[in-house]
C-alpha cells in the first residue's frame, strides 16, 4: 500500500462514484415510492373490517418484518425471473425486493398514521356524505400522511443506507463502485473514507430536515 | 309527560310531517345499553332541543339518526327513508342531513373555502364555480368571507364553528343536527354561534340540537327532550318544559345548570 492520503484518486473517480450514487438514489426513490403506495394499500387492508383481508395483510407484514433484508434480496433475485419466466436483471429484482420489504414497514407507519387521525374527522367526513373511499382519500390519508412525514423520512434514510446490500447480487451502487476503485488502485483508506463522508452528509441532511419538519408540525 | 308508546304517539308530535322519526330505538355498546327504547319525532321546520346529564346518551341519539352509529333495535326514518335498512345508501342519506360537532371538526389540512367546497364537489357533483359561489354566499352569511383562504387552525373557536355550520348548510340539507355546538367555546364566543343558529331556526330549518343553552331553547325551540341514563324521560313542548310541568330528574337537572 502506498503511503499518504491521495486526494487525487478521489477526484479522478468522481464520475464513476457518481454513477454508483445515481443507482443508490434510484433504488432508494423507487423503494420509497413503491413501498409507500403498496404499504398504504396494505395498511388499508389491515384496517379493513373484513377479517380475511386484514389477516392476509397482517401475515404479510409480520412475515417480511421477520426476514433479514439481505435474504429478501437474494430470494427475489432468484424468484422473480422464475415467476416472470425470463431474466429481469438485477436492478428490477432488487427494486421489487425493496418495495415488498419496505411496504411491510410503511404499512405499519401508515396504519399508525391512520389511527392518529381523530375519529371526529371520520365522522365529519361521513356526515357530509363522503363514501368510505372518499373519506380515506380526501380526509384521513392526507392527515395520516402529514402526521407521519417525520417517521416516513426516517425510514427513507434507513432504506438509503440499506440499498448498499445490493452488492450481494452484483449491482454497482455507490459502495460497490468505491470498493472497485479501492481494490483496483489499492486506495482503501481514501475510498472508504469518501463513502463514509458522503453517507454521513446525506443522512445528516435528511435527519436535519426531519427535525425541522417535526418542529414545524409541533408548532401547529 | 308522555311516556312514549308506539301505538299511541304523543299529541305533541302528531301534527305536521315527520322529518325524523325514531321508534323504540335501543342501542348497546357491548353489554352496556346506551339507548333504551327511545321514541321521538322531529317535524319539518321544527326545532327540538335535547338536554340531559353527561353520559345520558344525547350524542349517541344524534349519531344514530344519520347512521354514524348503528343501533340494534327499533326503527329510525329520515324523510321516510329507513336509516337502519341494509339497502339504504347511507352516504347519500347523510348528505341530506347537516351535522355540527362539539369540536367543530373542520378538516385541518385544507383551507376554509375548501372545507365548504369539498363535499359539494365530491358528493353533490357541483362544479368548482358553483360550489365556490355557494360557499361564499354562506361564508358571507356567517360573517367570515374574509377568512376564506385561511386554514382552520388560524381561526378562533367561534369562527371555526360558524364555518362548520356553513359547511353543513352548503349541502342544502333537509335538517341539521347539532351536538353541543357551543360547549367547547369560550363564553364570549358562544353568542356568535347561537346567533347563526337562531337565524337558521327562524328561517324554518328543521333542527335537532343537543345543548344546555337554555336561553337558546327558550328563544327558538318548539320542543324539549330530556334524556337520562339512555331514556327519553321528557318529550314536551317548550312551554310545558319551562313552565314547570316536568319530572323530578329534569327539574333537578335544570336547577343545576341554571345556577351555574
Ligand atoms: N364508543 C363507545 N363505546 C362504549 N361506550 C360508549 C361509547 N361512546 C359512548 N359510550 C358511553 O355511552 C354513554 C352515552 O354516551 P354519549 O356520548 O351519548 O353521552 P352524552 O349524553 O352525549 O354525554 P356528554 O354530555 O358527556 O356528551 C356514556 O356512558 C358513554 O360512556
Ligand atoms: Mg355528548
């Protein structure tokens, strides 16, 4: 190993690292959006008055919450091509794995969010003649979502970090690209410090943003 | 007073056309019976005030009328439509009954004008212009047109409750239900809400009002219903009620709230 901390290698590999970071962001954003939509549907099912529906949703959630994410990633990597009948590529199998996994967590967050909306609001919507669906759509979910924004964002930060697990199926995210450079040029120190700093700054920004939102809602 | 009886309705409630009819209604929360054989009626244009001690079932009585709470026995009809019937389209029925709550229950995430517009757009199918026009008329009427773009939290309790009344009226309801509309308000705001309600009553709106504001009852009520422990103990004309022809429990209750 060469001596000294070589900043040059960091600068030189910026484009390659950025390419990895783009994948990290793509996975994070798709995981959040897909997980949120699917998770909200699951939450609605869990709260449905029809027992079999809430049972199935509950089982799904408990199942995924007891699985390590890395196992789910592996599992979908082999399962999805098998189900679809053709190879789908690492990216899509991993994206689906994240969505399915995150949905279990978002479901519980949204369920708590829905229950945080005062029953009087539900009555008010019903009394105006809104149907169950309209009441959810226009009254309950917007408030549930708003009440849960800080927790949803915290979960998003966790997902952002967890996307680094995609190395197991050979996808080149931020960490993997840094690792490749580190090993190729024998610059482990430089590259892993860079990775740490970037993760730290991004997560810190996210956390500060969450804190600001929390204070904003606390004042209302 | 009339201990109500299904076969022979009381003389006070046989005149006029029944908008709300409640016949021998019972409701349980688990083992606990909240409503015990309640029978009453509200005619078109009639204002009925409901009073009674805390926990006597007044809110529950109001909520079973538009099906916000289910009931197990008896029958309720609104404008001839059975509320308890499985086949009844409850959202549609509810859209014809305005309801005002103790805690206003404006939707906190949308503006005042949107609060009043929402159900007009989504339930009545009015277009944006039509709905906004109606909402503005009503805001003008309750004296809050200058607040239309604010959010509920920016308004005082009295203002919020007036918006809530406007929101109910925007549906052009056949009757209005009020559940203690002034009891969450600071004393200086009570009158601004009662004034709106008085005006509404004088215009002939059919109203059922849970309240302990006996001044309001004296001014505009046609009938007073007194509830105690899930039962309708008194159901009589305002004059009878205030002239002292009332049972012991009602007497005791009245003397308590009047000395406060
Ligand atoms: N969801 C519920 N589950 C169980 N019991 C309930 C429920 N809602 C109300 N009750 C009970 O039913 C009784 C009647 O309640 P209700 O709210 O109708 O009384 P009220 O006359 O409106 O009282 P208040 O003047 O305090 O508003 C009370 O004893 C209350 O504890
Ligand atoms: Mg009550």
